[in-house]
């Protein structure tokens, strides 16, 4: 199965350098798009409801301490299928024009992040998992791509 690192490496290849916050959110929305359209995850890793929005701990471990991440900084181990690339391309075409902060703000308005935080203040630390079921249910009704 494809990993979040494979997806993130492809996003960087397609879009070029970006902030790590933006990369996390584009990976999150790629997962949401897959769950909404096929009912299956694009990758097995989960996201936590951090104060800056959804964050994959596995991806964070690869870019910790960086603000900006460049193409080639991550190396995937699996070639993505054409279908996976089309899905990620769709997300990037719709959302890559937004900044990391704009994407973070968008996630803060959406129920998967909000429900995982269970009413915590926006600035409070939180490591609660955002379930794939909540992502699938929400984005099936509220399309990722605008």
C-alpha cells in the first residue's frame, strides 16, 4: 500500500517547495478525497487534531524542525498508480494555490478536526486521532475540491 511519505513526495514533485504545514494539509485532503470517493484510504497512516490542523506524526517525523520543504527532501518507496496520481493532482489543482495557513484555517471549520478536538480551545495541544470514518463521512457530503 502507498504510504503518506509516497504521497508527500509526489505532492512535492508536482507542486515544488512549500511549507510543511501546506504539505501536511495537502496530504490530509488527498486522504479525504480518496475516502470520500472510494471509501478506501490512500495510505494507512492517521492524522491527529493538532492546533495547526490535521498532522500525520509519521510525516512530521520526516520534516520536524523545517519550515519549508523542498522537492526531493522526501523519498517515497512505492511508485504511485495513475489513479492515485489523478486523485492527488485533483486535490493539488484545487488547493495548492492556498497557503498553509489558509488550508489550516479551512480544516478548523470542518467537523473531522473540530470533533476530534472535542471543544478544546484552538490553541490547546491535542493528539487525538482524526478517524478515517469521520473523514469519509464529512468529505462525502462536503467535497474537498472546490
